[in-house]
C-alpha cells in the first residue's frame, strides 16, 4: 500500500497542502462571519490558506496522471490551476479596492470549488485518497 512517505514529492506536497487548506478554509471564513468577528484570526488563517492553495496549485503542475486525454502531460484537471490562482488574485484585487463582498464571494467560491468539489472527486475509489479512505474502511 502506498503511504505518504513513499509518494513522489510533488504528490506528497500537493496532497498535504490540499488537505490542510480544506481543513483551514472554514476557520478563515468563519472568523469574519461569526457574531464576534476576529479580524486577526481571519487574516492569519486567510494568508495561511492562500499559501496552501498556491502550493496546491503549483505542485499540481508537477503531477501527471495516466488516465484521460493529455496535452504536453497536462490533463483537463490542470485547468483548475490557472483558474484557482486567477481567482485568488482577483480576490485580493477586490480587497484592495475595498470591495469586501466581492472578496468574500470569490474566496468562498475558491474554497467550495477548489477544496470541496475538487476534493470530493479525489475520494473516488480509483484515486489515491479514495483508495486510502475506502480501503481503511474495508470497502474496497
């Protein structure tokens, strides 16, 4: 069975950063939306989350799968890389312009699309994370 220590470095970095970003995202989102707003927590968690998302996106460029159509080693899933990075840049642009609702919507969208939706696809039984999860539960 493959373990984190036996994975290629790019895959290990990608997986670790993605899982941490998925776990940290709600902290950054909650810190500004709760009744007692915590701007310092929001900013710290937000910057950490953005760093993890950038690391996740950039490490994906060094991973090529063997399934599906490929163009120069890149598959359709790699289209998420410029999209995620572009949305993060747009979110900071909104922030600099004082457009807090645009910043909020964009970051929520990146979290939902990049962490929740894309992350849920990794739980398919034929994917590494899915094999670990479903195999540990004895379902595959």
